C-alpha cells in the first residue's frame, strides 16, 4: 500500500511539526545507507565535503567524527532539516569547518572546483531534472574528486509500490550511470545491497583530472 501523498511530501521537504518528526525517523532509518556512502567516499583528514540534500545533518556529523573535515558544506531546501543539522553539527559550524545553506541543489551557491568529495543520499527521486543536479555536483567538484550517489531504483518493487509517483520518481541504475557519464564523470560504478528489505544502490564516480579529460576527447 502506498504512503499517503502528504506524508510522501514530508519526505521530500519536511515542514512544521510533522516535518520534525519525519526528520528524526529519517535520521534513524537511513543510517546504514549514509554510513556506506561515507565509506565509499574514502574520506581523509582535510577533505572538503559537500552533502547535497544534507537533511538532518547526521551524515556530516558522522563524517567529521571519522576524519577532520575542512571547508565542508551541507545544502538542503528544508529549513526544518537545516535547523536539526545546525544543532547536530554546532561545533563544526562554530569552528567554521562546516557551513549549512538553504538552497536549491540545481543551483549550488559555490564556485567551481570547491570540494574534493561529494555525496547525495535519497534525493534524486525529487529532482525534476536529475541531469541538472548531477551537473551542479560535477561543477563544484575538483578534478580527481569523488562523488557518491545513493538511491533506490525501479528494481525495488517495495519502493515503487510504496511511494506515490506524484512525489517520488525512482530511476533505473543504467539511467543514472548514463547521466553521470554524460555529465563528465569517469566510468561510474554501482554497488547494490539489500538493507532491511530496501534494495539500495551507491553509484560512485570520479571527476577526471584535466589530462584525463583531454585524453578522453582524443
């Protein structure tokens, strides 16, 4: 049975008291996916990480506990989520190692080549033009930078049958890998795992270094 549309919309952009409750639930339920994404990023001290659709901020908090981040950022368009993220990451924000921004992820408020690691978890369903968002992630990533995109796909009937298609659009893995390649990423690869009945994918891609890009065009 599909979730009611008003609940699904809270998953997309939490608002009000219900949104605050949804934020707490999401922080707990998506922890395994977020932790795997961080592992695939291969984080190191001094990394500059952007979490695109950072939501509750738990992933940024976990990343900063694993390594000492520098010049990192989270972006979300839900003020409810950002309020929770600011509270969770108050030390990193106070020390200016992390900034949090309310913005549309199709127009990230950063210059080109700003970060060397990027991730986005369970957000692509809500993007009207996924290629535009992926292109923005590519733009702000430095050459040689790594991007991890986590999502469920049409292969997961539990997801497709459980969420209204007026809010959620589940992609195909081949579709995502194709978009990543067309944006400019080098040979994206996808890991798939069942997490508590949720068939989940992590597509990992690297922005080519300048010489690699030139070689690819020859």
